[in-house]
């Protein structure tokens, strides 16, 4: 095709073939033959195919991209995907800056799209969209068999414009209920630690919304600030609705909480090759610890929760996590496109793969069912407290320790506080730290 570098794309296709099928360091001749076969098919199409309409053109780029997408589709893995240059660039921007959207992390679930989690403070979060919601329609178009990249393109858009989402949600009795949301797009800032402060007098609270490049460093900074300025004697780490992110920062957060010699997680790739992530130095704190999780806690969140649970470092409270125990590697190609493919599974320190099952909490606490009445009251509460919350965010950015209020309907956080109160009472009576199992 005009102005199209066919050589680079065919080289990219060869890289994919060798990466997917490769057993060792060298590229066997049979794989080179397979790449040659793809080139041969393209030549046959170019020289013999008769377009069905006079306006149809043979686009080499479309054919090669289609071949790549077809190979990845045959893997039957919803997390392995191809990204054309524009989509790859958008992905890089989203992980490092701001973008116009509504603030939801989505994944493929059966034939539809499922919300992994809404990002705190975003239009989707304020509207009451929840982890586990099924996106049934986007702007009146069915999301059946729609991949996440195509859905993201539709949901994103200029700040101030609106997108309509029809949500399918399971109610407490197992029946289906549909909700229509009209969301106004806003600047979505990719943050890591969304809240930090104290509950009551000396209970530390840190909420991590996702694992970005600086999460480990920011977590330790917030923890040291709470220890020094608020003299906390216990810690609640809130990983609810945290969809994950970078593996190394999830490991870094875990290492900050574990003693030396423990294992955070292990990764197993092709041919059962295993990589362990040990704790080399004792963490920055041994305070009594509770980790909060829910069904929106995925990937990196499950690494941290699994490490804490299996090493008996603290209590896991909440509901069963999402169950994503796969590692994706993003591989850039020569023309600016890229592919993300699943390259490994991760296992908790006790050797359990949580993919498809999730982390089971030590103490199960379910949130109340989000009825229309509760959602309406929550929205009124958020609107009434908006200015106050913005002031708290500013104060925290200035280095001040803020007081964290437990929401009226936040049954899981309230239970965590009750557990810590009881533990403090028992510790005072027995003289031993009851959190250490």
C-alpha cells in the first residue's frame, strides 16, 4: 500500500510468531517458513482477489493487523490483545498522565464487558457504578462481543461531553436489574494513593487505588508520616476496587510490611520456569495490620493480600477478590503498534494460584446491597461533602494528617475498626500482640 512500510510490519509479524511459539533462544526453520507462508498468502490476495465493490481497496496494513489479531484471538485469552499505534499511544498516556473519560477499569466477562472497579472521585464513582457491574450497552449499542479497546474508545472523549451506559447488576436475590447512567466525561488523573490519614486517634488508614510507578515509594512516605505525626499504633490498608497495575510496585508495598526471609509472590512462565520475589530486608513497620479487599481487588492487590495472608502478617477483611492471577507483557513492534500477551501466572507464598478463584478473606464482611435509596443517599452525601473532601486532599498534599471518617454504609471499614479496637483491648489484657498468629 502507498506510504506503507511492509518490511517493518512483516518483521513485526515474524517477532510475534517467534515469541508465541519459541521454545529456546534460536528461531527454528519451521517458524521462518510459517512467516513466509503469511507473506505468500498476502501476495496471493494482492495478485488475485477481486474486490466486491469498485471502491474497495486492498490495504496491506489492515491485512497484517488482521493476521496478528487472528493469532491472538485463537489463544482464547481476553487479556492478550493487539494495539495499533494509536491505541498503544493512548495506553501509554493513560498510565502516565490524564485523559478525558468517566473513570472505570473494564475487562471482558463472557460475551460482555465487566467493571473491575470505578476510580475513586471520578464520574463513574460518583454515579454509583460498582465492581462487577456488566456494561450492557454504550450509547445505545450492545457491548456483546466488544473488546475492551473498542469500548474504551467509545467511552473516552472530550471533557464535558456525555456517554450513556446501560448497566446490568445482580441484586441480592440473584435477579437482574438494569440501570441507565448518563456520565459527563472529566479529566481522569491516574493516581495511586487516594486517601491517607487516621481513624479515631491512632488507627492509621491508607487507601491505594492502583499500583503505578511511584506507589511503593509513596506508600512508605505516607506510612512514615502517619507514624511520626499521628503516632499510629495499627494500620488499615484499603485495597478495595484496586484493579492492580505494576507488579514491581505491588511487591515493593508487600516488602514494606513483611519481615526478611519471607516470600511475596512467585511467577511461573513457560516450561514451569519460576521466579520468586523474596523479602531481603525487614519492612518499615510491624504494626498490627488489616487489609481490606472486595471483588474489585485484582492482580497487584491480590499479590499484596495473598502475601499478607499466607505469611500470617495480618488479617484480610472484606469479600472475595476478583481472581486475576496472570502477568501480561507489553511488546512494542517496529511500526509503533504493540501487543500484550499473557506470559506467566503468579502464585501466593503457599503455592496457590488465585486466577479464577480470588483471595478469600479471613473475616468475610459483605457491603449492604446498593438499593436505589442507598445510592441516592450516597450521592447526596458525596455532593454535600465535595468541598470538604477537596480541602482534605489539599491538606494531605501539604503534609498534614487528616481525620478519615467511616462512611455510614461502609460496613467493611467499620468492621475493621471494631476488630482493631478489640485487638487493642485483648493486647492490653494479655500483654501480647493478638494480631501475630
